[in-house]
C-alpha cells in the first residue's frame, strides 16, 4: 500500500511539474484576454479535456506503440529523460520550452492549439505519461491516467480563476513557481535517464 501511494505521488508530482498549472494560467489569461467570461470557460474546459484525451490515449496504447515501432522501454526512458530535461532547463531559466509554446498567431481555436497541444500535452508530458504507464501493468496505467485527471481538474480551476490568481501572485511569484517546477523536472529527467541507462545495459547484456 505504501509503495502504491509512493507511485501515485511520484506520478502526480511529475505531471504537476511538467504541466505547471500556475505558470500555464498566466499563459491562458494572456491568450484569452479578448474573450468573454463564457468563452474563457469553454476554452478552459475544451483545452484541458483535449489534453487529457491525448495523454490517456498514449498511456493506454503505450505498449502497443512500442510493439508496432519496435521501441524498447530503455529507449523511451533515455529520450524522454532528454526531452523532460530540456523543458526543465528552460523553466529554470524562467522561460517556457519551445516544445511547450507556440509562435503561431494565426486565426485558430486556441483551446486545441496552442493550449491543449503543445502547452498542456507537449512531447515532454506525453513522454512522461508513456514512461510511467509502460513501466507496469494495468494498475500503473490506471494510476497514470488518474493522476493526470486530478491535475486536469486543478488546471481547470486555475484557468477559471486565472485573473485573480495572476493578480494575486504577480509575475515574480509565477516566476518563482516556474523555477521550482523546473528544478523538480530536471531531477525527474535525470532519474528517467539513469534508469534508461541501467535498463539499456541489462538489455544489451541479454543480447550478447
């Protein structure tokens, strides 16, 4: 039971750090500043629901994707560790990674792009979900999806009260949170990478 609780906390904190609801709320407020309250509400729910579906699909189909493309778990952990490290490194500098931002200012549904993809469910988030879900059986997949669902609820609440939250914390407060989340992410990335190296060595030993 203790091990399960530890896994749940680890998965949740990994997602929390990489999604960073506090910093993303500032992004949401900036992108939806010209929308009415009702439009902002619809955008918030649509973006979060889309992000949840994307992560849930990759969590459920992670092993099938591995089999289809001949991908090994060590390869995912090594590449995922690099991706998550890049995101965390940029956050430590007080900025967002280009993998979790968008420079496309064309007329489009911002709930889907850039909010849902890549801000909420970018490559780092997907790699993290697949790393956690593919490491175990159905229980691990369930834990991954539930942890992300809880974070999605928190994100929606932050979005709905975005104006007040940004005003209360200010740019300096959001910057501090972003850097703290970046530090956590870099540590998680290194753990993923170290585990990937360890697993790759064992895989290589079996092949030889």
